[in-house]
């Protein structure tokens, strides 16, 4: 759990939202799955990662939505949540 918390913190720090950059991606729980919203295309993508398999703290973060401004930051977050 400690490793997950550290990874989650790093993902949040990597997001552009913390630095005032524009929103490009939003990672959220949607219909019980971890999903990504691409703000440029307006399309939701299902990651095939069930939110129920995540720790309670991670699910709470996903309910609020995690904002990312770059594909690299999104990829890091997806690796932390879905691996």
C-alpha cells in the first residue's frame, strides 16, 4: 500500500493541473471500470481495468477524477493503477 501511495503521489505531481497547464486527459471510474477521457477528441476509452480491484483510496481518487496534461503522465498513472 505504501508503494501505491508513493506512485499515486508522483502521478498527481506529474499532472499539469498542479502547475496550471491545460487539461488533456481525465482518469476516472466509469461504469465500474477505469476509463480515460481525451479532452481533445471528446472520447472516453475503457482501460479494461476494473475499479473494484483497486484499493479504496485509489477508487476515491478516481471518483474525483485525476487530470493530466501529457500522455507520459497519463501512462505513468495507468501503470500505477492497472498493473
